[in-house]
């Protein structure tokens, strides 16, 4: 420090300030994210079988693998995400896309992906990649389901959501998306609670 000029010392301090500011911003967003995850985990089981309308935010996602029921290749986030995306894995959700055509044809096929809300992409200036795709915001009919033990996953879990939309005269206008909320063992059983949403027009 003693050998640095006034300008050099000022530049060094400014750099440290900027680095600290970035860390504070990251930790502030991470703290809010953790609170959000804690709340949705607490409500996950209570919302099973209930239906509500939400505004799904704009998301960016990278596909990992295609599965049939619970049969799918091992997923390696480090390989699929890579680069800066992997640095923000704490802000990502593990999601599935079930194409409407597969629902209608009763095909057990789902597309697994890692997704991140656009608000985080904008806040942290995360660059999109050639692998990434964008899901635009949409009004959705939503419910929580317990997929249960490994091997129980099937397109049949989606039918109550589709039937509810039809019952309420809501026009379905896109694919079904699922977001993994919580996985846990209780009373000797394995539970996988997923939030399922389908875009609608009212």
C-alpha cells in the first residue's frame, strides 16, 4: 500500500468495493430465494389436489434429457449447464415439460430441464447460450401432485389438471410444465411433490 500512488490505491479500493458489492447483491438475492423455497416447501403437501390460477414468469431453460415415465438417462448439471449458468444453480428449478400432444395421446414422455426465472438472468446479467430456450410468461391453471415412489411417474398425473380446466371452461393453450418442489421419505414412503401448470385463456 505504501508503494502505490494515490490513483493506484484508489483504483484498488474501488475494485474491492465492487467485488464486495457483487457479493452482497448475490447474497441478498440468495437469502430471498431461500425464503421462497422454504415457504413453497412448507405449502407443497397442503396444496396437493387443490387448483389455482397463477401468472407464470418468463423463464429460460436448458434441456437435460428425455424420459419415459421414470426411465431416463442420468442427468449431469455440470455438463449440461456449464459456464456461468452453473454458478447460479441455487436460483434454478428442476422442471419437466410434458407436451400437450403427448397428454392427449397418453404417451409417457417428458422433457427434463433446468430453468431459471428471467428476473435472475436480468439481475445478474447471465448470458443466454445456444442451448438455452425461453418460456414466455403465461396465465396458468396450477396444482400440486405427489408423484410418489420411483416408477410411479406417468402422464396420468396430468389428467386431473386437464379435466379441471375443461370443467371450468378454460381454454388450454400450451404444454404442461412441472416444477419439482420437494422430495422426502415419510412413514416408509418416498414422496415427490411437483407443481404442475398448464397455460390457459379465460
